[in-house]
C-alpha cells in the first residue's frame, strides 16, 4: 500500500480518485480549501489526512512536511467554470501548484523517485509530437491560449513538468493524463493512446471515474507506470460496437 497526496480532491475527478485509492487500501492525504465539500465517508475514513488550506497559501515548509513520505502526488486542480473562476485570480493556479508540489518533493530528497501525475486536457498538445490538428483547431487553440487564462495555465503546468522537471530528475517522475470531453458515469472500458485520434470537436467522451481509475492504476501498477512515465496519455471511453456487429 502506498501514500498518495491528492490536490483538488473536492473536484469532480479528484473525489472519485480519492474514493478509489481509499477503496484499495492506500493512505491518502488531501489539500482542500473546504473540507465540508468532501463526503462524510471520506472525512471519517481512517486512512485519510485532510489539510484544509488554499494550496497556494501554504508556506514552503508546510508543503515540504505534507509531501514528505508520499509515494505519489496527483494534481486534479482546475479552475471553476464561472466568470470569476475563468478570468479572476489565481490565473496560474495549476502551474503554481505543480511548481510548489514538485519543489517540495525535491526538497525532501526521497530515496526513490516520487510519482507525479497531472490531470490535464486533450486541448493541451504534447511537445514531443507534431499532433494532428486541422488549421481550424490550431486557430481555436491559439485563441484559447490568448483569451482564456485556464487554457494557458494548463499548458504552462505541463510545460513545467516537461521542461523544468524533465526526464533526468532523480527525485520525481511524472505523467500527464489528458482526457477528452468529460462526463459523469461509472468506471467502464477505456482506451489509452499517445496522441489524439479524434479532433478536439469530435472526440469521444471520457468518464471522470475512468480518469480516476487510470490515475489510480498509474499509482499502483509499476509496469503501467514504466510504460507511461514522462508521457502524456490520451484517455477516451472505449468505442461501442454497433449492436448489428457480432
């Protein structure tokens, strides 16, 4: 069993992630601004530790202490989909949180690399590939980059892992999970690919429970982690087979 820190645990993906991790017997630490937003069964679970704070307000020493001993750190942070959440402060929530968490991991100098998993989005491109985008999709993503702060924040958070942390860091290894359009449903079959196989306007939906399931497997399955570390997998619900095809 492992110890995992989850940032963004009260979100629509962070909550099922915490539930799945606890269900497998892991020890979970969470940083949340409002603990009452967590279900009672999580708050009362013997394997949960809750730090109620805004993650960007934590002193470096507090973050270092809370990260100490964690086998994995998962960030499911995202901006609230409201006018204030999109255009208000903090505009660099994801990027600054990733930087703070990674710095805390490095400060602890773990004897074996800590796994860092970032929940991103299919709209953020993988710099290691020239991913197939139509001219219209490229134009839309450029507009989003300049007009919608959360999109730029998602890009710079991933860029920090890819460029600043890199692949040679002896204290942490990373993976960024990029779901397609998110929906609410139970865990089901899903596909993982290295690059998008659909357009950003014609993608297959991804249940939040499936995203949580993949991140849970990355935490506990070392073979899966070896296959996807330093990569940015796309996750999509498995394609349904038409009923008239056997």
